[in-house]
């Protein structure tokens, strides 16, 4: 996390540094980003950078936490829909993710770069950092209790399958962004919900 010296800066100066760093990390991989470029574009002395952060990894972690916090602002309304069915909640969750990506394209670009160095992400946050299958487990349990999801399913496996499927397909869009993100999310959601509801048996 940033040192206290960073938080003593004005909000404007903090934002300037973070905005520059986000732009750099969204255009290049972690290993490609140079501290010299960040301090040059943020117009700060090199010595000041180390007054604010331990190293490049410290800055990167801070940015990822900012993005996670911002994304939760979009996800929380979808997660708090108490009257939603499992399928409505899942659709709302995917839609919220799409709205976040559309409103914060620089964050979405950075996220795509993040997936290029999972070893680093695991080192910073732990191997389960990006695994949201626990959230899907809770949603499935509520769906079973409501009588809309079969009670004999393997909850953990199903949750993991939903997470893996959606995460991998989102990565596919990042690699081939010819389709508008909103349209892609809508199609992805329809296909996943259809697969869950009716499967592939004739």
C-alpha cells in the first residue's frame, strides 16, 4: 500500500499520479511499464516516487484495489436484489459488470493486461484473488431454497463452472474486441443462462 507521504499529497496530485499509472498499466504489461515513464508523465521527481510507494508492485497493487472498489459500486445493487430469482440475479450481475467495463474502459484495458501475468496477481493477492465462485455458491443455495434450482446439484462444482466459463469467455472478448462489449455481455449471458437452464440434451 502507498506510504503515508502519498496520502499527504493533495487529492489532485494523488489523482494525477494514479491516472498516469493507470494509463501506463492499461497500455503495457506490468513488466513493460517503466517507473521512469510514470514519474516523467506525472511530473514528479524520481526520489518522490519511492517516498510514495515501495516499488512498482506496490503502486500496481494500489491501483488494482482502487479498481476492485470501483467495480463493487456497480455490483452491489445487483447483489442486494433480495427478490430476484437466481437467473435474474445472475443476469443482473453480468450486466453490472458490463456497465462497469463500459463506463471505465481504461480499467477494462488494465484488467486484460492483468490476466497476462497471473503469476504476479497470485503473488500479490493469492491464488484465489479473482475466483468469485463463492459468490455463485451463495446464489445457487438461495436458488435451491427458492425451489428454482435442483437440490441434487453439486453446488461447488456448478459455481466453479459458472465462474470458469464466464471468466474464460470474457477473456476471449478481450482478445478479440470486434464486438461491442455490451452486445457481447448480453449474448454471453443468454448463452450461459440457456446452458444452465436446459443443458445440451435433446
